[in-house]
C-alpha cells in the first residue's frame, strides 16, 4: 500500500480538513515558490489537505487565515522575512489561537526575535519532515516538542538530515503566468523553477546559508527533479531556473539532471548559479553546458576589490572574475554577475572599478541595475559578527529590520548609497533602459568624487544585443 493510500485511510480530524494547515510564501525571487511546493507535498503524503498562499502575487486571504489551525510562513530570504512578519501580525489579529511557525534560512537567523514576538515555532535546514512531525504532534494534543523545531523554552538547531523527497505539489499555487518570465529575442516566455540540491559546501561570511548548513549540501533525487521539470514544461515553461545555491557543488548530479532535461526537451533552456571558484575548477564542463542549452549563469562576483573579497572569504580574486567571464563567454553562455556594491571596505575607487569592469566587458545589459545599490547585510547569526574586519564598523542591532547597522569610514560612500538606491527605485518603477540607468549611476559616482560627468554613448536600447534574462531583478 502506498503512503498516499495509507494516508487516505486515516480518520479525518479537524486538522485534516481542507485548509486547516495553511502555508504562506512571501517572496522567492519572483519564482513559483518551492519553499511551499515541497512542504505541501510532504503534508499531503501524511494525509493533510493544506492550502497555500503566495502573498508576493496574491492578497492575504482573511478567510483562509481564519480557518487555519496551523500557519507556516516561509522566509528563505531577508525580503521574505520582513513581509512574513507583517503577514504573521495580520494572521494573529484574524486568528489569535492558531499555531504560527516560521521556516527557512532567515527563520533560523532571527529565531530569537520571532519566538519572542510572533512565532510559536521556528524550523530551518531540511525542514519538511520536521514541519509534518510538528503538525502531527499538535494534532495529537501534544506541545509540539519535535526534534529540530525551536520554541520559546526549547531552542533547536537546524535540521540537517537527508529527506525522503517527494514530488513538489504545485497545484495549489498560482500559475506560471504570474511569475518571472524569461526575456530573450524581444519576447517573454514562461519560466519554471526547480532545485537539484540544497545547502552549500562553502562558508562565505556574508551568506545566510553557512550558519544554517555549516558547509553541507543535499541533493534532490534526479527522478524527482526530472518529473518536476516535466510538469513545468507541460504547464508551458520553455526555460528552467535551477535555484540551487551553487549548482556545481555536485557536478555529476547536476550534469545528469541537465543531460536528462536536454534529451527529453531539447528546446528548453536553463540557467543556474555557481561560484567563481567553481567556474574555474570545473571549466571543462562549460562547453557541454552551453551545448545543452544554458542561456545564462549567475555568479556572485561581489566586488572587484581583492580586499573586499578577502574580507568576505569569497574564495576568488579580481583576476579570477576576469578568467571566469572568459570561460563562460567562450561556452556561449551569458555571464550575469551579482555584486555587494557597498561594504565597509569598498572605496570610491573600488566602486568606479566595478562600473569600469561592467562597461569595458560589455556587461551593462547583463547586470540588473538594483545590483549597483546592494549594501552588505549583517543579520543576527551572520558569520560576519565574528569577523575581525567587520567588528570595527558594526553598530547596534535593529530588531525590526533584522540586521545590524554599520557605517562606512568614508561618509561619501553612505551618501552615494542613499542617492543611488533612490535613483534605482525610480528607474525600476519607470522601467528605464538599463543603459540609461547605468550612466546615471556613473554620473552620481563621478559627482561624489568631484569629477566631470561622462557622457552616455548614443547607443539606443533597440540597437544593443540584449542577453537573455529573467524579468524579476535579483536582490536579497
């Protein structure tokens, strides 16, 4: 008898009625949220009939919140956490007695605040089985004391055990039409989002993953990934984003998934994220990745300053970024670097250096303009809190912002950040051409340095070769 058939034979309790368990996604980079699709499937296999909301594209449904006995709020990133706290406050107003659990990377980093103010439970790491066990415990009338589940008087670390993965359940989620599209050759097509692995081998100091996973990663079985992709293609996706923190942590597994994807759907393209370090180490893979349909790849370049890169313990250098660009470009893959543009160690000259690299290498259309305003985030639990390089600049923790304040030793840099952030927000609202925005950023930087402004080259957007991109800008 299958697990689904066993679950179907269980007696229905109030906890197993439709909507008694509600999962809420707040923001997942504009993608249909896997952080809800996976736990939905685990709950369904356990005999529950959960419902889901993605408040990035849907309003918070008061009636669904009122019916729920358990509300799980997914917070895999900082933006999601801030939205999730507001959602939890509203849920608590509507339904004071329901059990509210936060889960995901930023739930773990901010567990102390969440448990003091809003959450009954916090779960992180490979959380799905623990979430189901928590619901089962509550259904049985117990206190919900489950291994890996943190509560007010019961701290717990992240769950780091291999899961019995099941196929993500997407039927209760909004359709792909409401999420980020792949934009290429002047058109926009549907895009799907999957994971082939979770966690990461590395320990970059500013990343939220190492404090949770501690250098470990877990693969999702190839058969699960293949069937998930198959269903997304059936739903209209012509492009797949692999949401792995680093797709090349397990290159044999990743290649097996990609080869299977291309064999079954040769016209479907894909993108992934990988460290600069892995691009250099696994350079021999890139020609095949290009042939198999990789449209672009994202890599966290972060800075062109070797000082900044060393202080973040990124594992690569300025020279490595140039080499990585060459490797990816030679494979016919678009290179999309991301940046931590403002850190306590980034000088005005460093900021110019980043802009010069982007311009000289023809990457203006490869960088989402929001990247020029990304400021180093230091959340509770961050490894940066113990960094000798960071400690001199740290200010107080702002609990409701879920981050520590820091000030740049050069006041011009903090003022430049404020000015550029305002400019980029306006540019995004007006859907300004990235080339125009880039040169506005350059002019602001030149003004901060007391230099004469550079004139923007007279190359209209219609005449530039635009690389493939997702329509949702990347930010944390």
